[in-house]
């Protein structure tokens, strides 16, 4: 081996040691994941997936602590991180497509998508329609026929108020069925977990939820069933038995990105640590099984790629919100 090759190998080895030391030095002492809703919904699933994945990949010195900060479907957490906790290196906050939709409508107050640092997306969920297991409806078509016959007789639950992603899924379905979405009855909840609880109590007749939290409740013994999934094609495994909305005559897709951001003043080193940690976790051999157990599909993005995805999504959601007169041009 030539002297120049030996020198090159030594230089590479030195770089690897430096990168390893940097990775360790930036490890947070008390890592925290904020789920901006009550326990049991999609944000909770997102944080607990990260908790499991980062632990299995052995990139954290201690398990990721999950805390809850409900309010405004993410608005309270967003405002808190931007205004009061902007530089916490050990704190990540869960976000979803619903967060981006709310940002597009200005529901996070004066804050916009440029006010935080988008770290990683770790999977994608899909919207779903869930009803009690003993519901007379066995298809989405039957439910929409009931609404068309008498809109006031059907009460739908949604995580969030008018303009939320759950409301939007219902409005899109109504439009596809030839129904004026303004005639539909909605009850707003803080998240999918609360809606599922109300559904079991008979307070609403259907929830416009997500596959992940709905199927998790069903797996846990909740007497619920899925009528439709807003995916381009049937999902794998046990969910392959559930028809898509498109199969039932409603050509609607609603993918739900699940990921994390950090505060705007988190250092580049700490930001990169989280991006690298999530990338390592998502490349680990057991990650696919963790996704499957939570009824999620892969959507691995970190750093600049995710940032571009988020900004584009917010623009697309703003266009959609304009169509439903939720925002003005």
C-alpha cells in the first residue's frame, strides 16, 4: 500500500472519529417529544413510534420522554416552542398533515412554516372513516346516502373545528357525493382519540379519523370498524380487507405525513443530531416492523428534503382551503 493511500485512510478514519464524537456530544440529556393533543391520537402514535425507534437503534442515552400539550390541534405547542422554548436542543414536537393544513389557513396565529426547523418525517398515515362495530352502515356509500337523505340526522365527529383535516376529509367526500358540505353536522374534538371515545359513547355516529389511531383502538378491543380508507390503493396486511374511498365511488386521497420539528433557535449541531438520529433509526432493520405495528407506511425524509416538502404542502393546502372558502387569496 502506498504512503498516499495510508494517508488517505488515516484522514478518513480521523473524520469518522470526529463525526462520531460530534454525534455523541450533541446527544440531549433529557430528550422529550411533545404530542400536541390528548393521549391516544395520531400525535401520540408519532411520539411513541419515535420513542421505540430511537431506543431500538440505540441512538439515545435514555428513552424519549413523551409529554402532552393539547390545544388548537397543534397551535398551542407551536406557539410555545416558537415564543417560549425556541432553543431547547432536546425537544422535538410531533406534527402531521393537519398541522400543515392549519398553518396554511393561518390558524397558528402570526406564525408560519418558516418559524420552526423541520427535522424528520418518519411515516405516513391515511385518513379513514370509522363507525361503531354495530353500525347499520357497512360502506361509505351507505353513510353518504343517509346524509344525502337527511343531513341533519347524521352527526360526524372531527378532530378539530371547521377547516381541520378531519373536517376537510368530510367536506371533500360530501362534494364527491353531490352534497353541500355546509349542511353536514359536525362535532369538534381535540383529536382522534377523543372522537373515538365519543363514538363509543354514542355521541356521534362516525369519525373522520386516521387509520393509525383508529386501527390501534380496534386492536385494543374498541368496538369500532373502518368503512373506508382515503388511500390510492388498499393498504397491506389486515387493512387489505378495508375498501378505499375510491373503490366506493369517492376519488379522494388523504395521506397524513407524521414527523417532527424543533425550535427556531436550536443550533445547527443539535438540529443535525436529530436529523441523523432519525435517519439512523429509520434505516435500522427493525423499523419496518415498528411502522407495520402502528399501521403506518414509510415516508423517510430529513433536513432540507423535509423542509421543501413541508413548504410545498402548505402551499397546496392553501389552494385547497381557498376552494372551500376557508381563506381568501
